[in-house]
């Protein structure tokens, strides 16, 4: 029987980030990855480190997100030192482009709410004239935009690669094609059945995205996560024209342009649909008319891991002490907090006071859903 | 430009067309793709990659690998293997990433 101090269930961005953080603290970690048949939320990420409007109606989430953005340079530096991979972190701000007055009004309302809740919360509301000066390729349909210097982006492919290499360098054991069939608490240990094997560990991190619902149920907890489908389009590489990301159009350091930010409730269906692809492309071309004749080379769908209030869940399970549940749809933005704050708190058994707001208990009453990237 | 081709046509062409490749007039068989025409004319590379700047030539000849990208009649990033030659076609190497139309300087040109 395989025995590790800590098992992380989930080999996506979230699981690998936490595994890396635990390994930085010297822990012996084994990651169980379901394999390529899994609904990987990581596949759907947009590479954004996005702060503006996150945590509307949920102040602790806004604080947590801001701290994450501030901590990101440290994570990027550690990954570079461990692997030589530059994840191309750029934190020069981000734009939310609005194509109607209603969109702009809603966005400004959210930012003003956050400003009053947090105090220091830098953002600007830009009229088309000012926007044109900053983004010369902007289209005439854009009625305004919000800019926040808090936002940024990374190259998500390089990030994922860096996490895997860094984990390997620090002795993390990653097992592929290990879907978890069962978990039971067994004395002070957990007994995990996976790929016809049994694995034991003292500490268990559930970071399996939508799979956390089933895994939580094995340990007697209801985990309210549900799929929200996002579709992503990728263009051919084009000359650099957009060095600051927007929430719907982002150019990577290597020239491709990523278009997206759709959200659909369609269950466990991660396919694309013509109507949504057309909507995303239309919005992109109205935002930047220079994209009109650019070729798309790929499109795919992926499922976000959404909670009823849109915020993350961090919870040590009361029915299974030593088991930690982590669910979120912002695995890139929050990566620095997960590696450098959450993982150390789990490793040392020191609860972070700010995590109290992110427990499962908050879902006992119905809450409105707030989604922002 | 090297003119000795690495390829030998299986049958003698019945009719020919002339395309303009980088200012060179190439006499090529009618009915073949641009990629086939370039290879048969001894062109050794017809694009450079956007990130590394490495030379590339047509490879899969069936629309999959995108190594044959060329500019055709002013349209960038066309797949040479998916486009047939025609008389007077203007073909240029695709050098690096697709370029965008230049932005007009303020007051320099009309809206649109």
C-alpha cells in the first residue's frame, strides 16, 4: 500500500499549486490526477490575474483576490528560480470594455460598491476619447471602459508547465490516471481507493474541481459546486497590438489572441456551440475591428467550478479532520495565495483567520450568484 | 532563389500558368496547389515562424500542419496547400506573425 504524508486529489492548476506550496514547506506530497478524460477547469482559464469587480457583495473575497495579485510576483519568482520558466507575469492593469451603457453602469456600480467596502480600490472609468488614446485599436462600438491597475495576466501554459516542473524538482509524486473511487477516514489516516490501488495518507486535500462534490460526499459533506461552461477562441498569431489584457480579449506574449468570457449553465457538457462562438467573435470584433479578418485556429469549451455565491471554498472538513476542501474558479488569480498562504497554513496546522469567511457554512442560506471572470 | 527542385512531377503538365512569387515569375502546372507549385519550383522555404523566426516549407500538403502559410494576393496566412494556382497570382512569403493594417495617424485619414 502506498503511504504519503499528504495526498492532493486533483492535478489541475489548483491541485498542482497547492502541492507546490506544500512541497515548499518540505512536505512529502502525492498528487492523484484523474487523467485527460477529466473535466479540467484549468483548460478553460484565460490567463488573467483579475481583481476588478471580483468580490462584489463579498468583501472577504475582494480582499483575498487583491492579496493574491500582490503576492503573484513572489510566486512567479519562485517558479523561475525552481524551473527556469518565465511565466510571463505582467501586472500593468486590465480593461473591462463595455459595449452598452447598461454594461458600463453595472460595472461602475460594482466597482463603486467595492471602493466603498474596501477603501483603497484604484480604478478609472474611461470615456471613448480617453480610451482611444490608450488603446488605439479600440472600436467605435465601445461606449466606455473600466481600467484597474490591480489587474494583470500570465501565460497559463507556461504556468502549468512551471508548476509541474517545480513540483517534480521538489519531489512531489504525481500519479496520472488515478481517478478516486472511494475515500474513508481510517483512524487518523485516510484510505483512498484509486486505480485499483489503496493509498493512505494523514492529510488530504480535495482539489478536484467539479469532482469535489462526489469526494466531499464520501466524507459526509455536501459541496455545492456546479459547472458553468465557458468557451474560448484562439486566433492565429498576429503582430502585438494589445499589451494590457481586457476581460474578453487578451493577446499572449507569443502573439495569439484569446477571446472568451461566455458563461452557460448546460450541465456536464464541455463542447462548443456555434451561437456562442459567434457571440464571442462578434464582441471581439466590435471591441477591436482589426480582428475582423483574422483567422481562428482553435475553439473549445471548458467547465468552471462555480459555487452559489461565486466565491471560493476553503474548509477543513468537520466530519473528517485532516481533510481540506478547496474549490474555486480562479485558479490563476488565486494561485499565489494557494501556494504561499493556504498551503503553508495547511502544512503547519495554523488556521488563517481570513479563511473563516470561505467555509461551507455560508451556503446554509440561499445566496445570490455573483460571477466575475 | 534555388531553382533545382527536390521533387519530380509524375506526369508532364498539359497546361501551365505563371505566378508571381517574391517578384519571380514562376511557370507552374495548372491545377496544382500553391504549395506544390513552390516545391516543384525549387523553393526551399516559404515562411518564418512567429516566435523563433525559423524557416519553414510546406509539409503535410493536406491542410493540417500550417507550415505552408504564404501571403496570397495581399491576404496573409493563407494555406498554400489548400489554394490552387491561377495565372497572375501574387504570392509572398509569410514572414512571422500576421501584420495588422497600419493605424491612421490622427487627422491623417478618414474614419473607418
